[in-house]
């Protein structure tokens, strides 16, 4: 019983920055990891980045490594995605997800639109 609420999406110029957030509520004491995925029009949903909740280990897709940074805030039960040097190909709906010790991405946010213009 986990609910995820995303925010921070919008329109930004190429080379600009944007910060997404995802607030979790419900029973999350056994959380293993949280992450971000994205889906562009006509394409499959793809993995962007993940972070383990306890240790803070991060895993980035090659396409975003060096530009995106994931972080977590225990007090707010929130995960963030700082996106820098944005490119038009980053345009997509971004979804946060949670793995509550099940080894699966079982919970998903509603998605937030990120549009990068050239």
C-alpha cells in the first residue's frame, strides 16, 4: 500500500535544468529501492536511474550518467531527480517507482511531463 506523487515537470530549453520530486506515502518501512523511468511518445518505457533506500547506492542509464543525479530524503520520504544539461531527446513522461522489498517495481507514480525544446 504505497502511493507515489510526482511533481516538477515542465518545459525547459536545451541545456537547462529541471528537478523532479516523488513523495511516497503508506507503508514503506521495508523499502528496498526507488527509481525513475521515462517514456517518450511511441517508445517503450525505459529505465533512467535507481537508488537503494538504505545504502544510497545509485545506478544510472548510460544516456543520463553525468547529467542526472538521484537523491533521497528520509525525513520527507521523497526521492529527487536533478536533471542538468537537458537535451531534446530527454523529452518524455517521467515516472517514479518503488520496490518495497519485493525485487520488483510494484508501485508507480502518475507521471510528470518533461519537455525539452531546442
